[in-house]
C-alpha cells in the first residue's frame, strides 16, 4: 500500500457542559487537561506526548465528529483521499492547524458511514508518565481503541483489511462463518478499531489504556467517593476476547468509555486471528457479571462531516441474538 496508518489517535465528540465534563474526566477519571476554551476541551493520558487524544466539543446534541488516525507521512493523506474518492465516499479537508494538528487533516466517511479523519502531525506537549504527583483517578495512560456498532460487520471488516491495511486479531463468527464482530489493529496490540453487530453506524465506546488492573479497582473507589458510582455501567471483569481487564463507564452525556488493560502483543507476521463461536459466552465475559441491556442497545450517533447532522442509522443485516450471546 502507498500509505501507512499508524494507530488510532483521537476522538472528537460533543458534550453539553464542559465544566461538568471536566469534573468527570479530569477530577474523577484522571485525564490531563492540556487546554480548553469556551467551546472545546483537549484531554490526554499521562504517557501521551501528543497534545490530546480526546476533544470534547460543547453542543446541545450528542454526536461524534470524527475518529482520528495518525499516518506516517503527510503525502499519505493525498493517497487516502484518492482511495476514498475512488470508492465514491465523501471527503473533506479541514483547515490547517485546526484542533492542534500541525498539518492538513483529511476527513472522510468510511464504507459504513463512520466519519474518520487522518493527520500526520499534532502539537506535542510534556509527557506526564513520571510525573507521579499528577496521577489520580484511573491514571489514564493513552487512547487504545474505538468500538463501533455497524449493520454489516463483514463489509466493514473487508474494507479495513483489504483497503486500509488493518490486520485481524480476533473475531466472532456464526455457524455459517459470517463475521459477527471483529477486532482489527494497526499498532501491535489487539485492536485500534473493533466492529460489533448492531444498529449503526454508532460509536459504542472509546477504550483508554491503563497500566494495571488495580488502576481500574482504584477508579471504582474514586468514582464512588465523588458521587459517580452510578456512572459504572459494566465491570470490573475480564473479556475472553482480547483477555482485557475492563470497566465501562458512562460520562454525564451518556458517552461510553472503557478503562482497559491486560491484552497482548500482535506484532508477529505469523500471528493467526483467534476465532470465537457466537454461542460461547466466555468471549465477552470470561468472568464477571453479564452486561446490562444498555450495553447492547445504547451508543452515540456519528455526525456528517459536511452538514453536522446525524448519520442515518440502519438495522443489522444479521439477525440479532439474545443479549448474552452478543459482543
């Protein structure tokens, strides 16, 4: 391929009240607030040297403006533009320097209608990895992945693997070998991008990496102590898929965040994707309580890169199974 996508790098999404969001993300979860103004808040993890990995934008309605990927070279943006345009997909160039990108930013809609963006460079800031006096809450380290609900996982899988150069680490298949869910990566971990079967496209969650499981337990204590116990939606527990120790929380606007640690390396070229059967309950919950209905039914809409309106939602092509068998 004539381009190289490095990793998922940021998400831009709406919140109604920046002060309320600051209390949750910074004071409770422990994100680092890099910068903010009346309309935006830029957050990052303790080990991140880029200006931010999460942009919270003040708005009256929920929505995700873009899932951002970092590319290796500036020229790769032009190659990606040609690829998406050749497939009849919408593209748009953002203003140079906008939202702390040093160069150009390309926004597109993928095969499922998800708004993506690609950029090469971002402003850099001090890494807080050894600023231990700054550690609080969940001690967020870095962005790890996103998970999206889409109506046709197999179509999304084929586009990301065959067209964008992603590799598959794990997947769930039906008896007739239709792909129900998939974990795809560019960096050398389990995933940058996951797809799950459901009404979509919608953002199910953003996953942030923590250094060890005790950070998740500590986060539960902190959330409860500052009045956010009800924000805990699922977990703590361990996934069979990815082997990750996890906790899912909902921010004051209902956006879902996963606190995540304990997956594994996928760098070897002879690594073979792990197949899970759809009827194996261990894949989504190796141990821990079953997920509530909200985890299967609720997600955040995506926004059109031109109009800002919600991207239309479609029903899944594969019939939905009972919640305990869905991932």
